[in-house]
């Protein structure tokens, strides 16, 4: 997926995205980081076709994403938002099955294929035993896995996640990030996500995009992108970056 010279402004006073150009590598985990208001979620919304830029384009398989039909694009890219709203008494299996809508046509449905996709999505997210449970009976971490399962049922090759660990305690954050890593490694999913936790971004990403003021300040491998100098420039925080042989590279905030 290629992002080229994207400009987008919500109020005509500020460029929320200002000439953003990047490439989302197939089969990799790409994480977008940066302070509040820097354009992270806006960039994700453009990539997932939920916002149309005023200038520039996003191409997928040499085709502008805005030219895809809705169901055709949904077969290629799925997104899980930070907040989702559905009736809380819906069963997990029924909710996940909605991910099959892009593959269904009027008066025509491949029941076996739909059931196989739903079963696979439930298994991949470790929700098979809870398929008959209602959404309001699940923990926050389990609910987030349900939304990911619904996206997986779409059988898309690209999965976008908007701040997936927000509102989760540390156990469910780690559980969710390990699931993301597993989906990428075992099922070759291309994953694009927005994260606030920089250490999670370092640990779980192949490629990091660091944004500031609607622009990409830099991008690359985690250890190349997250440096003490850039954290000070972007977040205004003094940090140290350390590497341990058993845990890898991590960041420690010191002071503002």
C-alpha cells in the first residue's frame, strides 16, 4: 500500500495531514506513534478509506483505494476502531458473523465458507468456547478480541487497529499485543496500528512511523526511529533508551 502526498484538513485552519507519504509493507506490522493531535488516527482513517483526503492518494495493488467498490475493498482491508457500539446482548458468534457481509450477495450465500471463516476467526482469537456468550458477559480484553475476530472473518489481507489497548489493564494489553504478533506471523496479515505506548510499539513493530504536527517526522525500524533525541523533540520528555539481551530495546521516561 502506497500513501502519496496526503493532505487533509477538517477546519481549513490546520492541516491535520500535511503532505504525508509512506509505504505500508506487505506482511509487516507498522505502528503509527506521536503525541495527541499529530494526525495518527487521521492517517489510519485515510488508509482505511473512512476519510477522503483533499490532496494525494492511497493505492493498493496499483489501484486508488477510492475506486474500489465497498465490498471489494472490505475483502482487502478490515479495521477495528477504538470504540464500537452494538447491542450488548448480541452473541459473540453472531457478531463475528457480520464480518462475512462483504462476501455475501443478494440471494446468494456460501454457508459452508461463511461458517468456516467464522470458526477460524473464533479459533484464532481464542474465543471458540465463548461463541454462545453475550457481549456484555465478557471482559474488556475479551470484547476487543471479539472485534478483531469479526475483522478476521472478513478474510482481509490488511488489518488496521486504532489504539487497540486503550482502556485495557496490563494483562489484557499484553494478551492483545501477543495476539497481533501471532496473527502477523502465523497468518501473514499486514497490520497497521496506532499506539500510545511507545514500548509496545518498539517490541511489537517491524516498522514505526513517528508523526508530529500532521507530518511524518521519521520512520523505520523501531531502534532507528525511537531515539532519545526524537522523543525529546516530539513529546518534550527526557528519556533513555536501553537494550537488554533478554527483553530487547525499551524506553524509560526520566523528566519533562
